[in-house]
C-alpha cells in the first residue's frame, strides 16, 4: 500500500537523506514528485512511497545509482579542490575591498601581483 508524503522533509525521511539531496535527485535524476497545478511554488510537493520505491529500483537496474566508490571518491576530491579554489578566490576578492582588481585570482598572487607563500 502506498503512503502519501506531503513535504520535502517527509520525502527525505523516506530515503533517510537530507532535503537538499532529494531536491537534487528531482532535478538531476528525475525523482518522481508532484506539485499541485494551482501552485506556482516549487516548495509545495507530494509523492507516493510506491512510486519513489519503484524509481529507486529503476535507477539500480539502469546502473545510474551504481557508481563505484572510486568514481564517487574522485568526484568528491575534485569538488573539494574546486571549493577550496573558490574560497581562496573569495578571500582574495574580499581582501582587496574593491580598491584594486587582483592581478590573478587563483590564490597564487596577491592583489599587487606578488607571489603568495
């Protein structure tokens, strides 16, 4: 028997995941959630547990959910490096306080063009 889940929190709880994760699954993997026709809000959703469970089985069968641990680890490492690079870029931009544009915005040179240690 299928149960009705009426919020992102309930849908996330069904998978034992976070709300952002299941929202990303909807966008990237086609998680079957529904929205009332009259609702223009993207936050009002509902889903049936039977459809969600069937969706998971389809993903497993299609191999989309079966990425290797090594591939996921490599992707995580790449994203962490990208995140660190963006953090350095943001810190550099904040440190210039709009007075000067940085010579190079990649964490290797300061706003005067000198090499950072």
